[in-house]
């Protein structure tokens, strides 16, 4: 296992702040999905890097009426791995996910 880079305290503080900002942005995206102001189709087509870094399972679980069990069932039926992020989905997977959710 590689050793982590040696950072100055200023670099470490900047990295921690950047990571906290990214987590906050992803949490805001999940809230938008839950409230319905952001659709799954819009999230899948978004060019925002924060949307791309969000895991598909987290996106599905944030939708109203979908819990952990249903979200995992959807991912299994569509053929998406549990650890897949939105940016890693192929066009066929996106299409299949949208079709499944449209039912």
C-alpha cells in the first residue's frame, strides 16, 4: 500500500475544506432529488462533477418512495453494480434505469 503524500498543514486544511464542500454539494443534490426539483433524467445528463461522483444507489435511495431494498432491487434488475457512480454508467445502463423508473 502506498504511503499518503506529505502535506503541509495549509495543504491539508485546504484538502479537507474541498472535501467538505464536495460532500455538501452531493447532499444538496440528494435533497433536490427528494423534493422533486431535480429529476433522475436531469441528474444522469448533468455535466456537474458533483452529480457524477454520486453513487447510483445513493441517488435512488434519495428518491421519494424508494428505500434501500427497492433501490438495490432496481440496480440488480437493471444490471448496475452496487459501487457504481453516476459518471461510470454507460448509455445502455442510463437508458435501462430511466425506462425502469418510468414504469
